[in-house]
């Protein structure tokens, strides 16, 4: 089985064309994504046929669970689709069917190669039951939109802000540098907390100024990753609603920087780089 390894600022994926002979991507993903005995990746992305968009994206996390949407992953799929000639024409934009709906992406070409992709990430979702998060009736609403709740874990009080970008996110704004936060210790406990019926992506964000956020990530189904595109959306949206940032924000993640734009009313836009690491063949029979 032919594959391509791509990454968006270090958030890496194995890209594969849809293959009807594979009985269970859920079982195969942990094997392929293992960084010691497999290819190694944060997840698998399957490029398939769509009847409602130009192409379909299916995302399987490294633990075998399925994700609705991935901001870095959708940039990787965009480059993969053009490089593998999966699209009939090279247009200025394409639509991609995801578990979170249809997303529109705009490839940015340099010397005949896609080097960056701008993505319409859609509108943020704030209703707790749609995120989903189970909140006590006394939980406050910030700015009449943003649901917030302070979670106590291992003697730490974490004031969390909840946003969905088609997938669930919980953001903790820290006054300290994000590098000092024990993400390996606290991340899995937030992800699997009972208040999140579908688990959650957990982010620690530090506001440097009105146009810059530093952030580290614990991704649902993948653990600590170099970046999370939809998580950057969640942090920017929450920070803007709290009056901490403006409409254009750079989010610095361990793997690099993503650029976000949000007018506070409509869709969130994200732009970032994408790179091919290598090609290979995977032998499913061992």
C-alpha cells in the first residue's frame, strides 16, 4: 500500500488513498502510527470520493479513534490531493468533506509547489450540548456566549473555556509560560474527564500580546502533538471573546506558527505551511 508522510508544523500524518481492501482502519492506525515499530505519525488520513465536495477526508487518530476535523490534517490532504492528481483540475480553491462538514481550502503555490494552505475553518460552536461538554447548571457564560468552568485536577484549578470547531476543545489560559505547564501529567486527565462525553482536546494558552498566543496541545486520541490547527482556532475565539486579542492572531505552537483571522461573527480562517516528508510502501501482510 503506497503512502505519503506529510506534516503541518510538525503535526504529522500518513496520507493514503481510499482502499476498499482494508477491513479496519481503526485496527491498522495504531500499528502504522507507532513511532518505534511502524511509520510513526499522529494519525492516518484517508483521501476518498465525495458526492458533496471535491474530496473526502477521513481522520483516524494514532489510538484508532476517529476525529471529525483537523486543521493541520486538512492542509496535508490539500497538498496530497494535488500532488497525487486526485482532482480533475488545479483550481484556486477546493471543497473537502469532513466529519465536521464541508470545508473550503485555498492552496498557496510557490515555484509550482503547494507550500501553504489557507482554510475556512467554519464558525465556532458554543452550545455545551453541541461541543459536547456536560456542565452544572450554575456554570457561567462569559460574554453571553462562551461556556466556562473551573476544573480541579491534582490540586490544580483550571478555569476552562469550551469551544467546538466541529471537534471539542477546552482551553486553559495560563499567566505563566506554557512550557512550565505539566501537560503530560494533566492532559490525559482532562481529555478523559467525565464532563466530556466524547473526550476533549486540551490546550494551554498564554497571551503574549493582543496579536500573539503561545500554546501547547494535548490532542484527543493522539496525546502531546507539535500543533493543533483547530485548537488554535478555539484559543483565538475564546481569547477574543474574553477581550484578550484582536481579529488577527499568530499562534505559536511547538512545531511553528499558524495565522488566524476572526471577525467575531462569522467563520474562522487559518493559514499555515505544509510539507511532504517522504513516500513509502506499507506491507499489510507483515
